[in-house]
């Protein structure tokens, strides 16, 4: 028989308050340790996708493989993610634990060139002509041509905290701002960069980070006015392609000539030029937020505590 830790029983008059204080503490602990970030990176030339920790170390450098041209990813919001396989013309849904949710969630989109997910779970996919289609989280088509961004060549799409959609057009050298519900342009040329706009990132303050592969730089811009905060925040010796910003406003940029992802601070200073290495033509990478293993233990503990509190209250009523 497994021994159990002794259980303290509070005097009747204090039971309610002390039990609920203990429960509140458990909830606070649960909230504090509920999530951790991971990074998924597609490798277009090797046909696989790797999973990495926030320190850049490989959790599984080939978590999924066998794709034709995996190049664009987006977080699904529940720990899963979507992956665009360009040559196959499919968007699949996958889990960071290595399970396939639906490898053919959306099909028939051979020139898909960017993907983003709204706060309501709807999926937005642009083709290379700049036409953005909207789908439900289940893959059902809502609008095949919600909007058209510039002359095409879309490579980046992000949402801000108000639900506005930003879309790059490499061929036009613009970042457009759109109403994600109606598709109406709020400002189709919010940002204009002569060298072209490729990857796109956004931080918690809704500042935009635009990759200019021709100008060999990443610039930081105001998402309301389009004004440059620093048009040359980060400069490169070879072309950058994609970017993402973490919760600490560190900036991550893929450099395909050297097959690495480099890390910079919010001021553009290099932190780690080899944050993730060993890639093979990396595509648009994504930060995922997933439950920590300890979270499930806390959930179980919390459930037990709720049951114990309920039992004590029932006994008191009796």
C-alpha cells in the first residue's frame, strides 16, 4: 500500500477561506508555468521541418519529412501549426509532438506563398499573384479572393493586435494594411521599399519588421502610419529572407546563403549569428506556444484540490 502524505484539516470556521487561498495559489502557479515557446523551421531543399527550443538547440531537426517544398508555417494557436508544401499545393496541420493532425487540410493551392492565422482561428493564404483567400480552421473555404495585395510576390503576412492584416508584395515593394473581415484596403501601400518587401514580423507593440533582401536589411516601421522607426535596423552581408519577433522583442532572421537563423536584440545588435544552424534553404519559421509538461501535473493537482474542497464543503453542509 502506497503511503500518503499527511493532510491537514483546518478548523471548521477557517476551512473555506484557507482552502480557497490554497486553490488561488495553485491557479497562480498554473498560470505562471502554463506555456513555453518552441520554433518550427521548414527546410525547402531537404523537404523536412525541424523543431527547436528557444535557445536554438534542436529538439528534433527532422520532426516531419517527405515534403516536396515546405516553405511557410503559421501557429494554429493550440500548440499545433500549419505547413504550406508549395509544390504539392497543400496546407497540412501538424502537432509539435510529432503527430499529423491533417496532412491535407487545404488542397489545390500550388502557388501558395504566405500563410497567417487570425485570432478567431481562420486561416489566410496568399498565392504568388497576391490573392489572399480565407478559410475556416477546419479548412473550409470562406472567400477565395478576399483581397489582392499589390502586384504579387507575397512572402509575409501578419496580424496586429486589432485584427488588421498586413501583406507584403515583393513585386510592388510594398506592405499593405487590410481589413481582414471585408478585405478592404486600409492602406495598400502603407510601407514602400524600393528593394522589395519579403518576410514580415510584428512585435507586441504592433511595430512591423520588414525584410528587404535586395537592400540587405531589416527595417522597423510604425504599423499605424507606415513611418520608418529605423529603415536599416539590421544590415547583412548576404540576403535575409524571413523574420520573427519573440515576446522579449528579440528579432530572428533567416539567412539562406549560410543556412542559419541569427538572433538580434530590439536595437538590432547581434546576439547570436548562429542561433540555429544546419538548415537547408529555410522558409518562414514560426514560434509556437505549447503547454509545459509541468502544467498537466498542476492541472491534475488543481483538479484534486477542487475535489477535496468540494468534499469538505459538502461535509460541512451535512
